[in-house]
């Protein structure tokens, strides 16, 4: 029977024999009858039969202890009246109803009658529940432990009969959770998805099962700009989500996939469709060969019961492209487990941000310099944006939250000195370009696709599984942009994934980068393969070892502008001493001496180049800086305070230009050419010291380690090595 708005008064029709209940157990059932019914309505299903039972735990208190002397039982029979089911409609956007018992059981029709079907009896065929309301469910509406849910706000008239769309039947006779859908049909243009949960009521109403009906999907926009949610397998207008808005989402297709965008699609930008009235513009999956109910393929007339006047809904497909370049890849709303977190990439209109500060906080897939503040965002145009999606399943309700990610899934760092192309190695993934010495935020365009990153330099490209924190093989190779005829023909770059500040960073860097800070171009040569390359003033080149199994690099330098001629008229290049470069020598300094012009020892002019070896603090590769020699940067200073002629030279070198003459009273700096590691702990550098007596022209020589502070006599001269700086 339907539940009235007020209380229901009922009379006890049978006599109650309290002295016979606990002992003889003869009276087990009581009969109640509604007070408003008359005698002629007996047997009209208006009676309520209650079965009595014994419940433990109702012991009389101490105040009634004297009554126990008269053999009253310490246990009592408690009469509890309860309903089997309650239904809570937690949806705020629609009313629901339940069909009565005369509806055929087991017939899963898409719609059920609504209204009077028998003129002799004024009883409604549906029990309605308003939005955010709770009410009892008559047991006559439950057949075999199952019920169906109808949509009161979408009822319509057809052939003089009121019908409402209905969901499939589901069980409510035991605690459970699930999903039920009122599908789209010719009479129901809007599909509704419900989540339901059956649970016992709170104590002391634990005998009642509460059926909670909620909306299945809820979309939350916690970003600083507007979002568009497009359902992929139906041709419908996107659902617009304003900043901070919470919207109920009812999928109209079967795939349960949506795509995101922060800007209107290009194909519809001129039409400016209204996304707010998405439910009013839903089209139907028509079948031309079958036709519609009224025989027309162009228009269908529906009379809504709640509308003041009939309205016609045209059936026409909106002019929307299947592939929108501004939207993200389709993502599924089906969640395995209770929570799912991932990131997607889509385009955003920069003019949609609420403020410039909000745009600066967004993770845009645009290049940013490695050093210094990023460029201020512009207020126009489009850019690829990263959005964090947090899907939470609570009982039978799914909440999908869109927010700014705390940190990007990846950061791509370009240290190659060239423009780096990157994209996910899958179909329809957008390609991005990263300038040199820049970084960019990145995430997978297809979260469920192959998680491999394709990198491109010039015409060469390779795919890497950058999700693994390691150095990836093989190296990324490309042709050198400009080189001498006998120079290095190719470049190789390492690809390595690191974890920095909770985010994975993919660094593309060389083994060594050589930068020329001098005012003139220099010629660089490999001491092993004799490969040459020109480094312009202020320019840089990337070098790699001659062997892939070696981590050492031997180079020589020479002046590019030389006037050196041999006796036969041919020219030649004067190279410096070879220098060895490894990562272990980072932080050290050396000096290279090379000829600048001239052809003989008397007319040649030599130049000194200072070599600084450093470790890059971002990508951890070797950096070589060639600078002009400054006397104040000399590591050694020699001073002759004696009256003897002295000279200092390097061991293993027979070039007289490397021997320094030191007359009495002379003070000058001394440069060790061709060596590194002179300033490190435990370093050693040996020289050949010679002192000549002017009286007998006899020279006394000895080998000194000028890295070790010491004091010792060398013939008539006392030599002292001091470490002052």
C-alpha cells in the first residue's frame, strides 16, 4: 500500500493474553487493521499480521525484582514493528519511482505505465520519491527480492497512456552495491546512470535494508580554467565545466570514455554551440531502415507530462568532427579498485584563465629555460596543458576530479645544443619541439597506450622506455650540422631517466661539451683518430669518446688562423700537447700551448689557452671551457732571489720553448702545459730545476715536485716550495 504523508493509525484486532504468551506459546501472531477502513473492506489487503518472537537481553531491572517472586519471567516479549525496505533518493536532479506489483515480473521493458489504469480504483501505479528524500518501500513492490527504478521527470504520453523510462531490475534483499542504467530509447532521449547500495539501517533499525540511489558519475573541475568533457562514442555537444563546478554526468554511450579540452574545438569555434543545455540536445541512435514510432525519419514529437505545452525535439546530428585536435585521448571511466590517478594532456585556451597568476601555476607543455625564471605567459593563443585526474570509487558512486598536478609526470631536458623533437610512440600523439638548454613538462597522451617516448634529432629518431630509472640504450645519434672535411661526422647523446624532486626527468646530453670562450676560432682534433672540427668564437661542440667502451677523450687544439710555411712552401698546423679528459678530472684546470703564427723557433708566436674541466650540475656530463690565459690565473709563481742563473722545464718535453730561463732577481709565472689535475688533493707535478754557477759554468740539475711544499739545497742554491694560495 502507498505510504501516506502523515502517520498511519492501526487497531489491534485480536485479544492479547500476556499470561499465556511466555508459558504456553499459544498466541504467536497479532492482527492489526488500519483505522480508516470499514468493515466491508475486510480482506482487501489492509490488514497487518505481526509474528511474535522472543528476544534475549530484556532482563527486568532491580526495581521489578519483587515481582519475580510471583513467578514472572525475567525475560519479556518485545513487539517491534518495522518495514523491510527503505529507499533514499540522493540524486538532486531527478525524481524516481518504483512500479507496483501488477507490473509483469521478469519483463524488462524500457518504459513502464504511469497513471490510472483502473477507473474503479483510484490507486497510482508508481510510488514516487522526490529528490534528496527518503521513504518506505512497500513489500508489494518487491518481487523475488528485485525492484526497478523509473524516471518521473522524463515521463511522456504515447497513445493516450503515460509512460516513464525504467532501469533494469536489481536485487535489494541483501547488502550489495552496483550500477543500473535507464537506457536511451526512441521515447527516452536522455540516458540515466544510477549507483545503488543496499545496507542495513543503523541500530536499532538494523532489521531494515536501506536502498540508497545515487548518481553514478560526478565530475569536479578544480582547475583554474574552464573544461570541456566530450563523450567519445556519441555525437553530442561537450559538457562544459566551469571553475570549481560539480556536475552530474550521465554517459549516453556504451564505451564510457570521455576526452578533455580547455578550449572549444576548432570545427565548432565559429558556430559557438551552447554547452550548458547538453541534455536538451541529445540525439537518438536512430535506425533508418526501421523508422520511428510515427513513421518520420526527420522529426519526433514527444509530449512531456511535466511540460506546460508539447514541444518537438528534432533529430539531427550536430556538425561535430570525430577527431578534435584540441581534446585529449579518450580515457575510460571504468575503475579497477577504489582509486585511480593519472595525468592527461590536452590543449587549453590561455584566455580562459581567471588570472595571470593562475596561468603561471598551470603545468603547460611549453619550453622553459633551465636557468632563470620562465617567460611570462601570454594572454592569447593555445597551448598543451597537463591535467591530473583522480578517480575515487566510494560505494556505488564514482567521482572524477580534474585538478592541477602537484608535479608533472615527466620533465624532458634538452642538453644537445639542437632542437629536440619528442612525442609518445603511438598514433595521433601530438609532437612537441624543445629548444636547446630548455625543459618541458610532459605526460603520456594515451595513458593506456605504449609508454615509450620517441626522440628525434634531425632525420634520426628512436623510441625509449623512459619510465625506467636508468640510462637507456642505444645512444641517440645524429649528423653533425657543420664540420671540417676530416671532422667528426656524427654526434651521440645519452638518454637517461632520473628522479628529481619526486618527478622523473629525462635528460638528453652529450658525453662532453667543449665551449670556446676566446675571441678567435679554434681547431679541435682527436689525438687518437685525428678527426678535426672547428669551434667558432663563443660557440660550442659536443664530443664523444672514440670508442664506446671507453670513458676517456684525448684532444688537441690549434689556432685556426696560422701563417706557418715549411721550406718547400707547404703549410702545416702546429698542435698543442694532447690532453686527457674524464669525469674524474672535473674541477681541475690545465694549460695548452700552441703556435699562433710563425714557422721557426725564433720567429714563432705562441698562445696559451686555459682549459677548465667541470661537471655539469644538471645533467652530470663533462664540460670543457677554453679561455684566454690570464697571468693571475697561473697556478705557479717562480722567483729567483739568488745570484745564480736558473732554469725550469717540464719533464718529457724536449721543446726549448717549454724551458723557462730565470736570471737573478726575475719573478714570473710558470704554466704546466698539457696536464690536468694540478689542483686536486694528492696531485703531483714534477719539473726539472737547473742552477748554473757563473764562476765555473757548471750546471746542477734536480727533479722537484712543486705540488709538495718542501725546502731542500740544490748545490749552492737553496730551493723552497711554499703553498701560499
